């Protein structure tokens, strides 16, 4: 799959996440620090949208049970989640954010 436009950069406030549909997948596009990330928008523990959680220091926290995930690797950083979430390649071109669902450069290996 080629890069697909996910959102406008201006839609992402500092330390926030935005739920977008890319193709048929729900993706959380996240701004943390000076970086933009894209991860699967579902906690691996309880199928809760990660985009509704808190963002900070390159991590996102599920609002329901407190599981935290590394935005670069998708690895869980705190229980109760034990399985990683998918991460996707992101490119910012001009004022737009693009996501490639097939390119997972930092995807964890199980």
C-alpha cells in the first residue's frame, strides 16, 4: 500500500492523539514532542481506543486500565497489556500526515 493521507498536521495538538480511518484500519495518529507517530488504535489488552488516552514522552496510555505503549515500537510499557500494538511508517509532507499501513519499520517481533 502506498502512503495514504491520514490528517492535516494542524489537527494534532501537542501531546495528543487523533483517531483516523486509513483504508479499513483504525489508526491513532499521535504527536509527542516534535515527532508524529501512527499506531493501531486499539489497546492489545481490552480493545479500547488508544487515541482516547494520555500522550507524553513518546508513550500513550490506555484510559481504561492504564496500559502504556511505546509509540516507536508498539511495545507495552506497563501492565495489564502484555502484547504489542502495530506501528506504522509516517511521513509529513507540507501540512499533511501520511501513513503506510504496510510499512512497519519498528514493528516488534514476537
